[in-house]
C-alpha cells in the first residue's frame, strides 16, 4: 500500500518533465532532481501533504526559477487556467 508521500509524488511525476525524487528528512519533504541529486525544494511535510500535486509543482517551478535566474517550468502542459481540483465543476 502506498503512503501519502508516494501518492503525491505519483501525481507530480504525471505532470512534470523533470525526473524527481523525494526524501523525508526530519519533518521536511526534500525534493531533488533524481539524475543529479540537486535539491530543488524543502517543504514541511504537513504543508506538502496538504497541497495538490499541481500546487507542489508550482513551488518547484518558483524555486527552480530562483536557482537558475530565469523563468523555468517543469510542467508538461500549461495548467494556469485550471482549478486546484480539475473535477470541481462536476461536484
């Protein structure tokens, strides 16, 4: 059975182009580029688990942009016009 961290990462992998991995260190989820081991973000676990994968990817994009010094997006598609919950209109 997958834990919640794994479930969030599956969602993140489905919408990103960069190979990523996550580790739980102390009370933070550390997200790294899996090919280089370069840390992209450290997010408190409670916040990470409370966010949707799209919101986490927005944090990763922001942090990568700061690191690189130029706009970066690892999203497969532009989701800027979408709601947090893509099925909210059906509820």
